[in-house]
C-alpha cells in the first residue's frame, strides 16, 4: 500500500463499510423523540447531467499523494443560497475543531491527503459509457448481466480527519454485452442516501466522519455540534445516517446497496442503457428499523434471506429473515447473551443453524469520553466465541456459545453441517494482530481457517488452510450453507489492495497448504474482491465457471474488468474489458444475471 497509507482501511471491507457509523446510527436517533421539532430538513433528489470523461492517453508516470487527491477532488459547481445563522455557527465550530483541536496532520492515518491518494482518490460520476472487449470474448453465462462493485467515494473534500470507510457509496456497474465481443457499458453513480442528498444540497460535509472524527475531546465536540444541527432542524437522523458503501444484494426482485449502519437502499440498473438510479431507502413495510448487515445470506435452495443488525446498546445483535419474495417474516430475535457491543460485520448460515461470531473488536464509547480514545477498539482480555442458534428460532433460548480463543473473523466464507447435523464446519479468514486492525492495516495478516464444532461434546477444533494473507473470499453462490469444496480469495499486499487471487480446496484441509490455483495480477496491478460466476451447466462441477474482478494498473493509470477461468491451474484470463477511466479500489461486488436484471421491480 505504500508508506503514505498508514491505515486507509482494512480487510474488513467496509470492516467493511463503516464500522463505527453503526455507533452513530444507533445513538443519534435517541436525540429526537416523535415530538421533536417538525422543521427537520427534507431533501429531495435533483437530476444531474454529466458528460462522459474521455480516456486519457496512458502515461509513463502517475500523480501520487496529495497531487492526485487534488486533481480528482469533487467540487460543487452550483451557487448556494446564504447559510442560516445556526448553519453558519455550526460550520464555524466544525472549522475550529478541524483546524486547531484535531487537525488531520496530527494523525496521518486519517489525513485525507494521504488516505485519498493514488487509486483511493475519489472520482466524479460517470454516465453510461461504452468500453471495448480487448481480449478474448465474454463467456455466455456472463452475457447480458452486470458486474457491480460498491465502495467509498466522498462527494466533497473532507473538512477534517477522514477514514476510507467514511466515503459516500458509489456503484461502478459494468453491463456486459449480449454477444461475446460487443462493447460493454460502464456507469458510476453515487447511492442517493439521505446523507448524500443532504450534503449535496449543503455543498459541503454536514455529518461528521464517525470512524475518524469521534476521537477524544474532539469527538465529543463533534457530537455536540451534531446534536445542535439536529435540534435546529439542519438534519434528521431518523432519515438515516448511513453511507450504503459496502456491498450489494439481489433478492425479492430488487437490487440493494448495503451498509450496515443504515437500511438497504433500493437501486435500479437499466438494461436499456446501463444507467443506475437510486429508488430509495427501503424499510420492508416498516418492519426493518435502524440498520441491516451488509452481508445477508441467501439460501440457494429455499430462496430465503437471513440478516441481522447490531449496535452499542442491548440487545447488541438482533436476527431476522425474509421469504423468497423479499417480505420480512417471523419475529425479530434479540441476542441478549451477547455480553458487550462486539463488531459483528458478517456471519454464516447452515441448513439448520445460524452461526454468530463474537470477537475482540468492540465498541467502547466511554473510552472516548473518559480516556480521550476512540469509541471502537480491541479487547485483548476477551475470548472470542461462536454462537450457534437454530435459524428458525423465535428466541435465543436455544443458542449455544463455543469459545474459540484468538479467532477473530470479519468475513465468513461458508458454513455447513456434517455427521448428520451433529457437527458444524465454518471456513473464514482469521484476523491476526487484532490490536492493529483499525489503525495499522499494513501490520494485519488474515489466515484462513476451518473450524469444526462438535455439538454433542462441545469440543472445537481448528485447521489452517493457507499461510497467505487472504480475505475478501467468495464461493459458488449455489452452495451457501451447504458443504462445498472451493473458495476464491484476494491476496493482500497489504489489504485492501489485492495483488492476486487464489483458489482454495477445502478437502485438502489437514494436508498442508490448500491453495490449488493462483493468479498474480502483475507488477503495479491491484484488484479487489473476486466474484465467482458459475457456468449455466455447472451442476456437479462446483468450480466450473469464472472469477471476475476490476483490476487497476497503477503504472499506466488504466483499469480493466478481467474474467478468469476458475478451473485453470493459473486462473487463466479469458476476457478483458478496457474501462474508459479508472475505478477506485473498493469493497464488495456482485454479479447480477441477465434474467435477474429483467426481473427487477420498482418500489411500491
């Protein structure tokens, strides 16, 4: 990542989105009761028109650091009305904190001049723009579908400290041609969250950067200013404070942009021209409140979707689910046996169970108030646990917790049952050096492990699958919750920059390194999370399909979409699409098939 990126983010994707934003989303609504002032600001979307950016001729050198940040910074071109007195006062107080109390220069790990440099620098929106297939041809199972990648992309220059997780969500969608060599269409659009629309109208940041800004005395001051903005009607946290910058999911005929600090945002991808539009924040007929995980699990057999939300006040975790039509069904299941507000970014399901991690990254707001620290940190005295609960449970009465010392996971690859349901197997990257996970990413190493839980005896065993620094893993989506053999993961150099992709064979567990295929992206080339797309006739051959990802060449300043043969020992590239401009490094992606795109429905 380079010495100038002391800690841009971590393999937790959004640790994935924003880990601490969940703290804000749970805390701010308590400032308002239903009887609060009715003058809270309401923002509506305004259509903007932009011209496609032209592809610059590749150069031998690229701008780095603050230069590139300045070159690509997003600016408002509209003249804004004079600010009201409360707005002026709050802005002045923000400037005082950011310039004198907590200037970014004092904390390089959250200095936007360093964080938003090179290919982490934000880009403007890109209307649908054609891009050529420059190598091979698009395989039939991908044709007519779209690969969409989510990630942080701030629309305004940060006023103060900035963590990569604090960026507004932007979707980079590549609509693939219906024939093998016809041009594809790239489109990049912000997700129109409440925060995005509010700050677009204001022409500047309004909500504080929670992951980087709520630190020590300055964090308390920023919280007070936010409270003043709420009470004076400048913002309404009940409309959502999330970024929708982490991942995507398609279920119930709808495509959603996800960030765990808020409700899902329904988006629509046009099959006519490839454009993306935000339909709105979706509460599933007011049955989902506050937030939802960015990593829900879709059962490929039943079509059901399992999810959860978490926060800093009891119950720290609540489970819920949806039927195959996308309707929330059954009661919420609060997990009161989660003893402290742990970071629960991901989880796993099996055919009959839900598996919850309880790790050593915890929310500690009082550390900020009393000790001048961050509201999120590690607890080395805590012993990580895995909770196992029947997935159709209506309460937590049957949950069982199993201690797994030193096992801290951000992402789960898969889980399944063996021995007639008496054994649960979980495969996931274990984050080592957890104390550095939030501030010094370059020191973090994730080792993929297989954990076996014997439900009869209560014993837990662990087997490492590879010594490589691996995360951002995926499997064949048809095997979620069922026993599978292969996983595909990004190689950190360090995270979140991915220098290669590996294929793991889980059946080799206990017999040394389980890597059976590897693709290095090349000198100066970095990608993101790989995504596996199965062939249409792949039944019986789990790895018959393709691994896809965006890849950026930092030397040439070019970005490409690459398609790799998952059965090839070297994950051979069979197709490449040259993109009209660079795609910044991001978090999680999704492939949506042509049939799914055609089945999209609008909000009621």
